[in-house]
C-alpha cells in the first residue's frame, strides 16, 4: 500500500527550551536546571510527526540564511521530508521560539517569526503541484494569513482534504478560512479566543465548537488536553478520552495530534478511529523531553496503533 501523502504549509522555528521548577512571574529571574535546543514550529512539528509515522511528507516553509536555517533544512532531510519547496531568504532570520517548561510539564512560549512572516502567496503558487498531489493539507497561523488562504484555496479546488490548526488564534479570522477548512482543529485556549466563550467542561466545548461550525467549516475537532479531544459536526458529536500519563513536557503535543490525525486520515482511517490513534500518539509525546525529539516513530509505537 502506498504511503499516505501529506503537504504541510507552515512555520519552522528553532526551539530554545529552558527547564525550571516553576514558570517565572513578571519581572522575576529564575535559575533553570536544564537547557535544550531543538527543531520546532507548528508546521515543522506536524510534518515531522507524519513523516515519523511513515507518511510521504512535503514541507512548504521559509528559512533564514543562517545557522538555524541550515540546520533546520538538514533536519527535514534527515526525517525524510521532501525539501523541494523549502525557501530561503536573506531578509530575515530563521524563526525562533523561547520556551520555558516547569516541573509539571506546563510551558510558556515566545515566538519570533522571522522568515516565517515572509512565506508568500507567490511561494505557494510555486508549490502548487506539491499541494495538489497531496491527500491531506495541513495549515496553521504562524505564517501570513494570506499565504495560508492561498494554500487552502489550491487544496480545495484540487479536492485535497484540508486541516486548519488556528494557532496562534486570532478572534477576527475571515469566514473564508473556515469555509475552506474540512476540519478545523484548535485547542481550548484557541477556541475561547475564536468564539469568546469560556470552556470548562465538555458541554461548553461542544457549544463553542458549534459556533465555529456556523462560520462554515466542515467539522471541528477540539483538543482538550487531559480531557482528550471532541469531534463536533452537523451530523455527530464524539468524545475521545485520553489515557492518564505523567507529563514531562507538553510542548508540541497539539502538533503531534494534528500530524498524526492527518496521517490516519490520509491512510483512509475513519475519523473517529483517526482521533483515537492521534490521541494515543500525543499522549506518548508528552512523556519525553523536547518537541520533535518526543514524537514516536512507527517502530516505537505499541502494537495496534498503526
């Protein structure tokens, strides 16, 4: 059976991760106990997740002509990701993310987008064939909105399944983004920003998801952390519970879910089954340090997931 084909249009960052017993308060300096550097960016994370599971992945992104950009390109190649549509610029640094993680695995993140902000609709047109030949397209909001829209438009016309991860969330997204999204996949915080509704339980999560549906997307899948994920569509509501695990580092867990979800959808799995398996893989990722380094390969998964 041929490998699932996935295209990711999105961000690439270099993660600078500091670990400390707790997160600092405003104006406070804390002594950390560990420091790691790793590859990140929501788009890159989702691409690496899918590639590690066995998908044929193409990445559309922009990097700076610096050491972070060169190392990021090498990482994509090492992961088996097609790099033909990875662009470079002299006009900005590569994207970086400064991440702080406490002893419970909670994190705060500051992103400097750099070259990600220069990924343009013209670049997307250059990548048209790559997008059109995919089974699933993944987009997010760590690149310019007009660029995300251009990719979604090409995918929609070509009949490619579109997954839109609205992160970082913006409360004034145009309805066209929703209408071009077969599946919109935000977390709780993003959903609250998109809808203005508080989410403290599953009923409130479903209510917020139905507000998103009114904007025109096909289906909504909310990721709810320890409470799993929730599918809401005009036809059904389905809750996936997640197994309780000891979280070491939750950085990238949502990206692991989205990349895994795309893999199983492209593989032909029913959506509810795809959600269950994506939740299992995300739960595995939070039990290890780092971002992409925590994503399991197909060989590392327990039997029955693939």
